[in-house]
C-alpha cells in the first residue's frame, strides 16, 4: 500500500508520520482529537506531568474503543437474530398452505 509522509502537531510537537494515501484527513482529525484531549487532561489539576496526561488520555481512548467494540458486537448479534427471524417469516409466508381434506 502506497504511503506518504504527513506532518502533524501534537502538544506543540511536530511529527512526521507515514500514512496510507487517502487516509491523510483521518490522520489529521485523529491528531486534532488527541491534541484536544491532551489539553483537557493537562488542564486537570490532578495530572502533574505530560507523561501522566498522555497515559490518562491513552487509557480513556482505549476504554472508549473497547466499549464501542462491545456495542458493535452486541448490535451485530442483534442484527443476526433479526435477520434470522425475517428469513424464517419470509420462508413461512412462501410455503404453500396445505388444504385440509377429509
């Protein structure tokens, strides 16, 4: 996959990052989100060092990712159940009714 170098800024630090072509805007958005979260973490008086801010931000992002993955898994399972129910209902509707004869 072809890549290009993109310059991002996080915490007043410029970094050059290899990025797949076509994913530049996603990378820039991710860097902006990280910068915003780090600013919020640094404004918290309970966080004393930049390293703590990075770790807390990483921990919060990981927690959000795991929650989103679990929610997606739950939704996928619910959708599978709904599809199976719809499929069963369609099959029943298409099955010819046998008339009762004595």
